[in-house]
């Protein structure tokens, strides 16, 4: 039914449906404190503690942690918005209901992507504000714009991973499984602590994680990355996103 309806509507009406669905998704999650408060607050709170209060005035450490906590923060909306949200929607039958409504089939997924990007902008803006006002981080306007771009686009690989997880997990088990992926990946990618402070084996396997590549893109903006080319990080994130989307699509087709 969705396909028939979407083909019969003019383009303007279809765009309006997508925008309306994205607005409702954002409001739904914003009014869910169990999702919105931790997602928006965790990364800025950790940065305020470790990047500002316990930093002892080192601008270099403040800028490093601002970049890595930015990457850590934008992982959350993608993983929880898709991984937990989609699993709960499947369990409650919401996706089945959406299929019989006059809404384009892709609108539900694109609404979640839009929601994740909006949350990523909010998280990135809060961290940039804390870093430049309290952390002593000196950034130009172009660096700030680049950091926000990395935040917004960097949420995509984790939306794809969250989508895959959401097709595999049930609503009750999804939060625990997503946390078991989210927190260890952030630690092993050097987003909480510089990798040189962790065992050498952690530093060697760090390039396996998409969070490490996103963190390196953010660190490159403040001049503290490992020196690997930008193209390598972008290719790794695009490849990871494509694989997750492919696997998720196959699972959704079987559902």
C-alpha cells in the first residue's frame, strides 16, 4: 500500500510526509527522558568532568577530549535511536501499523536518521561551547564548522549499525546489547582515554572499530590525530555503513 500511495502523490506532498514523519519521530524521542536525557547529557557531562574540571588547564588535552567525546556522543543517537527504538517498534507492532498507513516505506527510517542528526548537532554544539568557553580550546570558525559536519555525518555508520541491531534484537534485550557494544567500542577506540594510556594491543586493533575512524576525523580537525589519511577513515566508515545496511536490508526483507 505504501508504494502505491507514494507513487500517486505529487512530489511536494511526499516531501511533506517525510518532513512530518521526521518531526514526529524527533518529538517522540525528545519526550522520552530515558532516551533524550542520557543521549544529550552523557558526552558533555564526561567532558566537563575530565576535559575541564580535572584537566588542570591543558588546552591540548581539552581539545583532544573535546574531539573524542564529540565522536563518542554522536554514536549514541544512531545506536539507541535505531538499535533500541527499532527493536521496540517491532516488538510493539508499530512497524506493521506503519506498513498499512499512507506513508512512504522509507519515511520511518529516514525520520530516525534525521532525528539522529539533530541530536548529533545538539551534542556537538554543547561540546564546542564547553571546550571554547571553559576548556580554553582555540578554534577558528572553519574548524568549528568542520567539527559539526563530522558530527552530523559521523552518526550515519552508527545509524546503520543500530538498524542492523534493531532487526536482530527484541525490545527488552536491545538496551543491554547496545550498551555492551557502545561502551567497550568507545573505550577501545580511544574516545575516553588516549590509546597510548591503554595496553599496546588495544592500540593495534583500534583501526578495526568504526568509532576509531570517526574519532580520528574529529582529532584531525584539532591537529591531534595519528597522521593517517582522511580518505582511509572515510572509506572505512563508508564500507562499514554499506555492509550494515546490506545485512539489515536482507533481514528486513525476510521479516
